[in-house]
C-alpha cells in the first residue's frame, strides 16, 4: 500500500511549522524517515499527533508524564525515539 503524496506534504509542512527548535530538529528527521516508511498505521498516527498543539507534542516527546497519552501515540513515539 502506498502513501498518498498529499499526506506526505501535510506531514512535511506541519513538521516544519511546529515553532520550537527542539521539535523542528526531531520532526525534520521524522518527515524524512516517514517518507520511506509504508506503515499506514504509523502515518495516520503521526498525522493525528501533528493535529495536536505544539506544547502537547513537545511534552509528549520530551517529558511524557501521562502513560495514557503515550499509549495513544505509542507507535509514533517509539518511531521518534528510535531515530
């Protein structure tokens, strides 16, 4: 199954507009790596995460306190931590 070019464009754009230096660095790698990944579940989870507010994304990636929230984005969280 292939990923639509539109979804990749959304990921790339949103990854570039998070507005926090730390997230910009992480998500530049994510956007690059995700285009080579065909895991639809991972792509959809990333798209959902990128709809969240920047502060929420920052907290989830760098200071996860709530295991329920980490579980919600478990696949993309593990993917980001593996980069």
